[in-house]
């Protein structure tokens, strides 16, 4: 497989945008000793959100804006084993009567990814990659507010990714399970990605869905925000351009299609990428 397509795969894997959400993966793996470092600036916001499955606006919350600066690393330990680390700094702010705002380091996420199957069939390549990871808060931020940095939980992350490649085209499908601490419900993140490379650019589209295993609705007696049944469906697109063999840039955007106890969020992200 051309090295440029592998590099593009690393870059596109880091751009589901929302720093507060789980890391979504495709099936590209680096060779031993090779890797990628990326810095992403993301801006997202909403002025409506779902209370249970009813979408509302609230003057106490107002319009919410979240900006994040994320450093992302992927490094090949062997040809089949790699480590991914994600470190975001988040600034969350609302203009509502409640005056909610917070900023600072959010959650450190680290995963080990292992490609345990890869085979060719004619002109096509198929692969299966599994990942085991951990997510933990980097600071003691307040997690139980309408607008905050995150849920403040320690989570074990499980991922399985199937990938199909043929020429400049690729398709990947992730299924996952997040074992969450405290009163936050476990979650099942699903992520689908389809991409094509043309010249120096790679274009892709993605669909992401998060399904919660139970939990509360906003307004339930005794509810907390980490305990909410927080669910969403999102769709978006990405473009990555290679400037040379080492450096590139990426632009990505998404919109929320549906949700439960979550914001009707739209987002945009810009990334600079270095390959080594």
C-alpha cells in the first residue's frame, strides 16, 4: 500500500472533531518506528439541545461555544502494533443567564492498536484491527454542569475496526464499547468512513453514532449530567492535502442529525500534520 495513503489514513482518523467524545478509528497502521503528530484547532457550538428526545432552547444555557486545541500522536511500535495518544485543551462558554464557562486540559486518551488480520483478495485488501485504551481526566474539573469540559470519568475503551482498500478508495467500519466509571452509562460508539485519494488530496465522508446503555434524562429526579443517556448521530466530511512528504493540512466539518440529552452541535476543525 502506498505510504502516502497510510499517512492520509492516520490524519483522517484524528478528525471526528469533538474533543470530549471517544477517539474514532480507521484501520490504517504505521510501520515500526514511523508515526504522525498533529495539532488540531476545533470550534463547535449549538443553541438548541435535547432534553430526553425533545429538542429545546433555554435562556439559562443560551448559545454554547466550545473551542479545543488537541495534540494527537500515532506511533508504530511494530508493523502491527501502534500506540495512539490524544491530549485536548478545551474552552467551553455560554452566553445564557447561567453564565456557564470553563477552560483547561480535558481528558487524556491512550490506546494500543493491534492489526491481527490482513489479507489480499484480487486487487483489494481487507484488514481487522483491535484497540484497547483508557481515558482519564487530566485535571479535577467540575463535570456536573450544563456546560463543562467533560464527564470526569475514568473509562476503558474497546474498539474493533474492519477496513477495505482498493486502489485510491477505502472503507472502514468501527464498532466499540466504552466501560465507564461512576454513574455514567456505558456507551457503544459506531463510526463509518469512506474516502478516496486524488493527487495530493484525500476526501472522505463519515457517519458517527453514540449509543448509551441506559442512563437518565435531563430533568429526571436526582439526575446528574454524567449519568445522562447522552446519544447522538453525526455526519461530516474531511479533506486532507499533502504539502510535501512530511507536512500536510486538513479541514473537517460535521453536523448533528439527531440526539438525546446532547447539543445540536455543528463543528469545524483545522489541523497541521507532521509525519516522521
